C-alpha cells in the first residue's frame, strides 16, 4: 500500500477507471465472440447481424479509449474477412423504374474554375505622414576637427 497521498489518490482513480473500462472491453469481447460463432455456423442473416453488433461495440470501445483505434480496426477487418469467406450471398435485386433524363437546356450551366493569377500582387504599403527631417550637418573637410567645424558653422551664420 502506498504511503504518499498523491499515490493513494492515483490508485483510487485507476481502480475506478479499470472498472469502468471493463464494461466496454467485455461487451466488445462478447460481441466479437458471438460474431465469430455466427460466421462459423454459416447462417448469413445471423452472422451479418452479429457482425454489425461486434463492429458497433468495437467502435464504442475505441471511442471511449478502452481500445486503441488501430486495434479496433484490425479486429473489425479480421471479422469482415471471415464473413467474406462464407461466400457470395443471394443479392435481392429490384427492377428500378427507368429514370427520365432531363433535357440539357434545362440543366444549370457549370461554373468554370477560377484561373490562378500568373503575376504576383504587390503588397500595398501604407503611407504614413512624413516627419520633418532634421537638417544634416555639412560634411567635414579632411583637416577639420570638431572645434574647427563648429567655428566654421558659426562664422557662416554670422555672415
């Protein structure tokens, strides 16, 4: 028995889930067993009914998470193979009344599929109001330093 509180709770949850899952797993198992027995007996009506019930139970168990969906699909496939081995069954065919064809003029015209564009659409660029740019400083000549450049600017302003 676990001493840790969370493990005790986990054990309780697992027991609840195990009991809940047994119902679906047992129903699926019984339905599959009945379907196999019906297929072996060779009666097409009963075997088809049992087969559909087994498929339903397997799907329900897979939906509830008791069986993996691929496991259920594999079991259904094997049952269907056994059912198919019984052979061909007499198919009830009914003579259908001839269907009157509608005149082509009354038929709605089909829409043509839209063509793809060959040219790329250029993305629209939003225009933003232009911010006034600060005046750029005049380029320095080769022999100027910061002080001499600022003196030259002040001299131009005074002129």
